[in-house]
C-alpha cells in the first residue's frame, strides 16, 4: 500500500486525467470502427440502407449508441473523481519531485503522434511551448545570477522528442559549443504534433518576448546584453526554424536582427518518404468498404507528421487542403533567408564509395537531397552555398546528434563566422 501511495505521489498534475481522457476516446473510437465495419458488411448484403454511412440500423444501432453513451458517462465520472484527487497529487511531495526523464520522453512521443488532437480536446498532456536553460529549467523561472553570455545558441528538437534529446550519451551539441565558443545554449520544447508552421510562429513570438526582457533591462532573466543569436535545428526542428525566421521577418520582430547563423541537421526540407508511404497506406485501406473504417486508425497521426510528406513550413502549404487525400507537392516556395548564413548537414548510411546507395538510403529517415535542400525542380531547390553544406557517411539520422565529425564541422563554421563578424574580437572560451 505504501509503495502504491508513493508511486501515486510521483504522478504529475493532469497525468491521470489526460490518460483517462485518452482511454475514453480510444473506447469511443473502437466502437465507431466496429460499427463502421458492421455497417459495411450490412450494406454489402443490401441491409441498413436507411442508416447513415458508417452507422447501423435495426437492433444493433441502439446498442452501439448505448456503448458510446455509457463510455462518455464513465469517462466523465472518472474525470470528476480524479479532480478530487488533485489536492493530494499537488502536495509537498509532488512539488519537491525532480523531473522524470522517462515520463517526459513518453509525453513527448505522445505529443508527436497526436499532439494536435491533445490540444483540440483540452488534454493536460499536451506540451506547451517553452524556452529552457541547459539544466532543463524554464528561462522565466531562473533565479537572479543566471550565468549567461551575450551569445545565444538556440537548439530546436525534432519530432516525438523533447529538449533533453540533445543530450545523447555523454554529448550535447549545445554544451560543446558553449565551452568552445562562449555560447549560452537555450533549448526549445514544443508540441511536435502540431503543424510545423504553428510551432514556428509560436517560437518566434516566444523569442520576441525574450527580446522584450533584454530591452527592458530585466537582468533577473538575462544579465548581459545579447550580441548575437544563432539557431540549430535537428530534423523537423529545422523546419520549425525556417518557419520562425520567415514569420519573425514578416512581423518585424526584434530578435531577427540578432540572428547570424541557422544550422540544419538532417532537416527534411522537401519531405520524408516514410510519411509519403504512410499516405499510400491510407489510400489503400480506404479503397475498400469493409476496410475503410480502419483508415481512422492511420489518420490518428498528427499534423506534425503529415507536414513531413513534403516539408510544410508555411500555413499556405496546408490550409484549405485535406491532409489525408491524395495530393502532389503544393508547398509554397520559401527560399532560405538572405540575411542569415545558412548551413546544412546531411547524413547517409552508405559509404562514400557508393553514390547510388547514398541517394537511396539517406540517413534512414531523411533522403540526402531533401536534407541538402535539393529538389527535382531546380526552381524549388534551396540555395545553400557549397562550402556551407556537409555530408557525413555511415551515419544515421539520430547519430547526427553526437557524431564527432558533425560536432567538428559545426564548431568550424561558427568559429569562422564569429571571427568574420567581429574580427577585432576573437571568440573566447568559457572555463571548463
């Protein structure tokens, strides 16, 4: 009993309510699928002709409706009961607990798969966007005396993970560049299941709020003037960066003037074939009346995932279009920003001696050309300078986060850029 109570005290506020809401929705979804299959079979036999599509009539219709009604009633009762437990869950023991990394990883994965749905349903498991220090703490909750420098490196994670994903093994690009080049690393945490353009716009607004703090002279948050702001995005995080840069420029945000470099690690600028394959499965499942109800399962995947089909970055790429219908690449061309030096890193599982395998394999998730911004249409190719791209062989998508060759190249690019930006003031290192 004591073990159970101790485990319950470690549960975060809203976790149980969020899980109960998902269970209720899952039961309702299973009932709708079962009724859909039942309806398809009946229609194939010439029955249930008067019932709406996907619904059954006769004796079975009220049964399905009853199951749905009882599920909603039980779900509401569970939510009410859990609400009464909140004072217990919010006690001193819960407030004193340290971050549970396993829990955070699970919540991040859930947000990546269905984060848009969590937001639409008001589920407390939906991850709010926030800026965090290297310790994982929120920037706006740090005490006075935060050891910040005037150079910020903002790191943006990819799909289904969170800011802690940058720490891989014993290595972290943010920590390494902080020690080598005097950066203060700041990490974005966001709901990767929402549209990439939404996350980019929210990121830009969060940066503008941080700029307002700098301008106001509130040294409790950032104790020194900010000289430059560099951006590093991995995978989907690179698309979020491009969206934020575009929105910040259009909105006239102050933080845009601080940005010098944007670095992209394995970013699917022109999409990823895995999502296009998933779209093909949608079409196949939906092609038969009896299997069509199961298409709802495949269509649970989030906006953040379907944005990867062609690398959506702007609202115009997806607005007014049905996500799960067959469509060609309709992305509105968004060139790389001309006022920011952009660098692209691509990986391939193949060796340097097999160029055909490089094109076919990519890094296991993102094709080589997509990561380099190369499109089959020359007009849609992103114009990275040749000396500002780097291909690393024998490396997978996630290994970009800890590969020594990638770390060395990032350091060289940023060091050269800092020297060119301030030749009279060479880069300094922080004490180790």
